[in-house]
């Protein structure tokens, strides 16, 4: 592609060199640059791409997009100065791949909890309706039926547009994606054309990156500020930030609720461990999901599906056939009558939601034993909150390792224990080995009890000192229950 065509939508401040230069590829990592590539120098949170311009040129870059042109520019390269390289990268990546989001009905889902479930269920819904569809999620990416491993909740702009382009080439009509707060703040979604946006909820998370809750909220809101007039914005009316998200949003605004008047309403009739009987917009149906939080997820899926033009009866039938996403309230049962639930809950609010869902089914007829940890090199402030919520809603709690990453597991556990009062300490055990922690919970459980293993969900690894070791909560439980 000719450079002039590639940069037509980024409004350069200055261009030094021949804009008719032929570009053979695009990269924001100097190590991936090859002969004829355009290198985009992005100022990241850890490194500044501007420091690697010389390396990119040595690797064959013919053009550089940057915020600051070097004092002594290389005569062999074209320099394109922009006010924001991260923002420009999104538009450049989109242009490079032929603006794939414009050829798809692209719907983004953002919020603290529920993104994976909603995006995945929408993908499954539209597959059931016979539409070729794509999915970009924390668990896995799909280009119609092709499974592509996921490395980030929202990939970098080049990978993201590459996947969207692949969807277009494969004949996909719809695409559903999780939109993380990191991706919004880092402009990874710049240049994408969304047909719809969904807000789930907002509670404390990722403050290691955003620093304040206000900054975290602002990042989420930017997604809705970015939606065009032709799109729809669907928000949770029961979340205190639900209306905030849609303030000044140009898209057509809609709300869903379990508590108040809204465009899409639902109520729970009965809850069991194998599903929930609920009513959506006056229609009764049984779903294979448990908990109030999942009722919100299903209602969001229903609302988005209807806004995308699907008939009500088909939508309700499809909802009743769907099953939980991997690692989201996955239930196992032992021969002696102990139930175990594996869930990705890794924030205080998500943990509370899952435990309340268990209480809603148990109705005091069994004990809850919770196994929970907290990730290393992440928001330390939520660690004591996680333990506090677990203890307040469980009969016994075993605090253990999650993904300690580069921190010491025992140090993370000590941080969590700060949220436990002295009077509650007799109900809490600390076992840093996660497998032993789960094994202990199984030994303590009696028929009718429920074990919640929270935090890792679908993950099949444990990250320790930069190394990912195979580890699956579900596999460990299956082994201990004699199901493998």
C-alpha cells in the first residue's frame, strides 16, 4: 500500500519525505519490523517506541509514524508526525486491513464483570440463528468455527484488525468483542466502527493501572462517547454508573433492569444449581444459568439480540438452550453429594455475586467452603476486600495462591488476611499450594455442602516467576471427585 493512502485518516501534523513510498507491512514493535514496513512509535506504560526508531530503521522500516521527529532524522525514511501515536496506530491498522469493522456488525461489551459471558453468548446466539460470526474474548477468539487462542482480553490494534479482517474474509456478518478498560485507555480500539455497545457494571478493578476509580470509570465511558449516532448503547439501569456511561452518548440509548422500568426487564422466579426460571419482558423461560448476576448477563444478551433485529420468540428459545461459558459458574458434583463451583470471580464484587447466587440456591441447607486467592503484580488494594467478602458470605475460607506472578505467594496471602477480623480467623485457613487448598476443601466438605473455587475459572495455568505451569481448578476437582 502507498503511504499516502495509509495515512489519509490520521491527519498528520507534518510529513518529511516521499508519501508515495510503498509500504509492505505495519508494526509497533521494532523487533517485528521487516524491509518496507511502517513503524509506529507508541509511548507505552513501560517503554517508549520512540527509543526504538533507529532499530526499526536498521530492520528495514521505510516510514516512521511518531509524535516527535528525531533531531537527526534518517534520510532513508519518511517521517509522519502525529499528536497521538497510539490513536494513529488504530486507524493505520484499520486502513491496512481494509477497514474490516465497517464490513461487520461489530458489538463491544465493557464493564467490570460479565464481559466474557455476554460476548460469548451473543456469538453463540447468532451462530444458532445461522449467521457466520466472530468472537474476541478473554477465553478464546473465534473466526466463525475456527478457534484462535487468546492472549489479551482485547488484542493490540494490528492483531485486532487482522482478526476482524479474517472474519470478513471468512464471510462473518457479526462480531462480538470484549472491550477492556486497558484497551480503551491505550487507544487499541481507535479506528473501529461499532454498531453497538453494552455496559455491564462497574466495581473496583485494575486500579494498579488506572490508579483511581474515577480514571477507571472515565476509560469505560470513553467507549460510549466514541459510539456513532447509527449505533445502539445498551446499559445496566441497576448499576449506579449505568446512566453515567450514556451521558452525552450520541448512539441510541437503551436500558435493561431487574429492579426498575427499562426497555428490557426481567425477574427471577426460581433458582436451582442446574439453572434459573425467569421472566423476560413478560415471557417465562428456564435457563441453564445460576445467580442474579447471570440474570443480568442474559438480559443484556436478550436486549442486544433484539436491538440487532432478531425476532422475540427465536431469541427466547435460543436463550433457553445456551450453557455457561468455560470457568463461569461451572458446577461439578461428587458421588457423595458435594457440589463444587469453578468461577473466574477475581474482584470483590464478582466474588460477592457468585456467593450470593450459591446462597440463593442453598437457602441455608448446606455449608459454603470458599477457596480464593489474588493475583500478583495487580491491584493490591482489592486483596483484603476479596478476603473480607469471602469470609462474610462463607462458612469456611481457604486463602491460597492465584497467579502470584513475580510476587511471593505468602506475601499476597498476608495482604488478603488484613481483611479478616480476629473473630473470623477461626474460620480461615491459609494454604499457599493451590492444589492442596482445593484438596483440603474437598476433605472438609460434607454431603450437601458447596465448594467455591474462585479466581482462575477457565485458566489452565498458574503463573509463577514468569513461568506458566499447567494448572486447572476444574481438572483438580474432577480428579478429587473421581470424575477423571
